[in-house]
């Protein structure tokens, strides 16, 4: 991989990270951008990331141009759904962790022979029972 390809990959990765969500519109925008960058590098006869950034803009500017022509409500809805799913998964993980922890403590107490509050009865020397 050449230095230009590495720089272009980083440029695209920064743009993708700034777009926040993975939707068909984002994927289409990124495909179109890749095509436009390929056409530009072919038309200018060279591969230079500074020229590409000067022509298309910084990753922040490219992402802003996407959001300027997009319905923000759809993106907000997608982010809200993602947050809800993560919340449910986190709650399930916490419940599972508490259950495993309780089972571990119970198993450890059973194995080490820890005593409960029940009364123990000992048999004395003379064969009589004495409460302790």
C-alpha cells in the first residue's frame, strides 16, 4: 500500500467516523465520494492527498456537506434506537453479572462450610445432648 493509499484510507475513515451512523444514505454518499475522488485523481493526473483535501474539503467539511442535505430526524431516530438497544444490553449484562456473583458466593459458602444461624447440637461425653 502506497503512502497515498494510506492517507486516502485515513481521510475516508475520518469522514466515516464523523457521519456517526451506518445508513444506506451514508453508504451511498461514501461510494459516490470514492468515485468522485477516483475521477478527480485520474483527471488531475496525480495522486496527492493535499490536492484532494483542497478540492473536496477537510473530513469535517465533507461530513457537514452530507448533513446539510440530509434529514437530521432520521439520523436522530437511528441514534436513539442504538442508545435504547445498548441500554437494554447493559441492563441484561448487569442482571447476568449479579446472578453469577450470587451463585459464586453461594457456591463458595457451601464449599467452605460457612455456618448459618441454625443451632448446632453437640453430643457430650456422657451421651447427653448439650445445646451450643
